[in-house]
């Protein structure tokens, strides 16, 4: 059973963040915008604020415990990574408002497997904006704006933007929960 209430709450949060990001011209805050970048319209706005998106570093995927799901794959900040059922053939389908709520995990360079992740399952796909998104077991990977700290998996088994979202296990299978 998918969780639609958290998805509605997450969409409301994303909407508020987008509205808040539209006002003001204070350059000191124009590129911060919290852990998922600013509210601007550039590709940079969808990049997670971590080593994956700065300085040409490659994304590092590991495994860690998230809620009652057990071990799932996470980014270098320990944030849970999700797949999106609307992605077909390994091609990302989450852009615009979707990518604000579910920022794609981007990389510069070949993604690396850390502890608990399988290097053989890692890959990358070019997004329509020219950035490179990390894939795992053929699934483009996303974080979730509703996860505020490592160990959360608030986006698991949620329906939003026309399809379901699931955290991924190190095996590449979707987490049940």
C-alpha cells in the first residue's frame, strides 16, 4: 500500500520551498537553499549539496540502515537513495518540480561503490540537461527532500509525480515497507 499522505505533505513542502526561493535578491542565500541546493531554475538546483556535485568528484554509494527497512543504498551524506517507477529503460523521467522534491543523484566521473554497495550494479545515465545521474541495477537514483537526516526513508513506498518511489537494497531490489 502506498503512502499518499506523506507524498501530499512533501509536495506542499516543495511548493513552499519553491515559493520561498522566488523572492529576494540576497546573493548570500541564492545558492544555499538547504541540503538540496537553491530554488533557481538551473541544473545546479537539482544537485544534492555533497561531494558528488562539487569539485568534479565522483559519487560514492554505500549501504546503511534506514528505519525499519534494514540496509539500503545511500549517498556519501548517508541519505537514502530511491528509484522511480516512471523511469523506463534506465532513462530518468523526473524533471522540474519532481526533481526539486526528488533530487537526482548526480556525479562527475565514474560512480564508486563503498562499503555494502556492489560496484557491478553502478552505472550512469545522461539527463536531458546534460548532467550525469547515477544508476544502480539500471535504476536512476534520487534522494528525497522529505528525508532530513541520514537513516530516514520517508520516501519509501510513496506515490508522487505519477508513479511509486522505493528505496533500494544493496541487491538492487526495492525495499518492502
